[in-house]
């Protein structure tokens, strides 16, 4: 049984106004526990709406969202329980921090779950490690931290609820390269240690290639492709037509191939690409 | 959040193209006229005028219904109060309280008056963009600079405040969703619990408002903004034929209501 599944889900904004717009159109898809799925699509393709449908912030106009086989809207009053199981980290989540200390802010979700002090503390400590928040930051005000640290505190705030599905909307936007790598590495570790499903919305194809198992491509409110990283990125021309792309290193390999070099183009991450280029250089016999 | 009340409705009707200063004065005089017009004939004239203006402005009528809806309770309340407190000849009794002919008439008058007031002033905001509205206000108040009133700064503050309403609304929605995703329970519980549940929304909102304010101040200074002194404007208002015509209509309306009320003494 898939962990989370949508069946013909449709959502419209501004119903019965001149601005009515279908943001998600008849979308059916299944996600399994333990995988990391990247969601890509140009701006306005419906990605953000789609992820909000998964945790019950938006209610589909038609169709169903099934979590562990049960319709999440079966008992609308219990929708909060769904949100604890399907954690959603919004874009620029550091703007939601509000408590006096990082410890209290990370504990906001667990406290809402109705846990006792001891359990809350336990959850906070665990989440701080999972998100990579250093222990000495825990008693500081979240407003004194650097951008990358704030981002990790905000992510810890969602991880603290121990969600089975962790959704992150552009978690690396606006971070410097080092902070970006750290965040990605923490997300991957969360999936590996807890066996949770991770959905990663991103505009950076490098981020997607670095940690995802599968990729879902959205365009104009519909799902256009869903497959492994190789299956999706090897359809570069179609992606390009949708305003998307593939990782920079893969584009380099592709150009080399087009120029007639015998190179493997099914490579999407930097270390393997480097190895491939070194191999090519050796094969073609260029001396240092 | 629904903030349709008083929002600009884009169109290119003659009313939209009137000078904002003319429209501001017009609305002021119109309000005075409504208060002077204590008779049905006078208010009838105002109503006829308003309906004509709505037709010329090509605004959908449902916009006005939406503007009046939020104050409906106030209208009903004042109507009921006036119904019982007018005195005069009793028509019939409700729970032994006399309902008089005068009572019915005054409460009808009050209702018509409030609706005319709201519809008329909404007309101004529906047909004028916030920027040209504050521009017009600035020009109208500019004689007051003689009294050291910082008219330009006031108008700029108003423009900025208006400009940020949609931005802050959007921001509030975003933060609310983010906190709901962490299990915030904003829609249930008693008053105290609800107010407490809003703390996680208001603090981030406040922080980001300050951030925005600083950013905006820096951006304005980068473009050498130093306040109103010596500042020229891109759009220079010039009264056109239509504007003079509107002012003429306004004077005729005011005069006829005064004549009807005080000279002819019509009811």
C-alpha cells in the first residue's frame, strides 16, 4: 500500500469569480515510504498547491487524498492529526519563527500535538540533531541566528513532529552553497534514518539530482512525467520546452556528446560527472 | 480574507477619468447634500443622481451590494431605534410599544440616507486608484503647508499604507498556513485561547513588517527621496471639460436640494 496517494485530485482558486483558475487538474499519483521524490515545474505549475493538498491545508474540489489508505478528509475535524503526520516546510520557513528561544520554537509543533514536557523535550532534542541545529544555539533567540541556521531551526520545527511524510517547498532557496549542501544532506539523512517519505519541491535541478530517487514533473496544473532521475532528465528537450532544465554538469556532458565525444550522458551529479570527464580525457589521450 | 470593500474596480468610464480632486470635492458636497436633504423629494433627487452616476461609471451593481452588506446590522439597528423614538400618532402596537407614522417615515429616511452615503463614498474608491486618490488629496490639502502641515509626507504615508494592505494580507495567510502546518489551532476554542493562538502569527508578521519598512526606506533613499520639498510630479492634473461639467452638476444638485428643503419646504 502506498504511504500517500492522490486519486483524481482537482483544485481551483477563486471559484465563481472572473479569476477562477485550476491549480491542480485531475492528478493521481502514489508515493512509497522511504523514497525521496523531487517535484519540479515552472512557476505557477501547481506544485505549491499540490503539496498543500497533501497535508490538508487545502481541500480538493474533487478527488481524494489517501494517507496510509484512508481519506484524509474522512473526519474534517481530525485534520490536525493529518498535519502532524504530513509535515510541510514552506518556502522561506524562517519567517514563521516566533518564540523566544530556538528550543521553544522547535517544540511548538510537539506541544500542539498534546505531548507532555518530557516527550516534547525528547522530540526537540531529536529534531535538533536531525536538522543539524547546534546545541549551543538552542537557548538563543531565533532572530539572532544566521540565515542558514534559522532555516535549519525552522526545518527542525517540522521534523520535531516526527512526520511520516516530510514535504519541503524550496528548502534551499536563498542559502549560500555551504548552507545549501548542509540542508540537503540533513533531508537525505532524515529519510534514511526514519524511513519517511520526503517530497522536495525545487527549482534547482542540482539539488534534485543530488538526493532524489524519483522525479515528478508538473506543468499547467497536470503531472507530465513521473519516473527515476535518469528517466526524467534524459527527456531534456521536453523539459526545456516546459521552461525546465537538467543539472548543469549533465548539460556539459550532453554538449560534449553532441560534439562527437564518446561520453556517457546519463550522469546527473557532480562527482560522477567529474569521474566521467577524467575518463574521457584519459581515453582521448590528452597529456597534462 | 475578503477586503472587497472600497477596492478599485478598473474601467475607462467617464467617471473613472474624472480628476481625483473633483471627485473628492464631489463626494464631500454629496455627503453634505444628503444631510441637508431631510425630505423624500430631496433624497429622491440624490438617489436619481447616484443611479445615473452608477450607470455612467459602468460598475456592476453587485459591488455596491457587497459594500453595503457589512454595515447591514447597523442599518437595521438604527432603523428599529428610529421606528420607536419618533413620537406622533400611533399606527399600531408591538408589545404595547407604539409604532407611529412619523417613526416609520424617519426610519425609512435614515435607511435611505445611510445607503446613499455608503454607495456614494464607495463610488469614489471604486473609480479612483489609491495613488491618484492620495495624489488628489495631497493637492487639495497643499494650501495647508502654510500652517507647517507636512501634507506631502502625510499623503506618502497614506499611499504606502494602502499599498501594503494586500502584501500584508498575503503574508498573514502564508504565516497562518505555516503555523497550521505545525498544528496551530486558530479556528476553535474560547476567546482567550484564540487570541493566544494568534501570537505565533502576529510576531512573525510584526518582524517582517519592520523588515519591509527598513527595506523600503533604504530603497527610497537609494532613489534620492528626501520628502516633499522641491519635488515635481510626473502626472500634472489639469481640469478638463468633463471635470467642469461634474462641478456644475454638483452645484446644481446642492442648490436644488436646498431649494426643495428650505425654500419650497417639500416633504
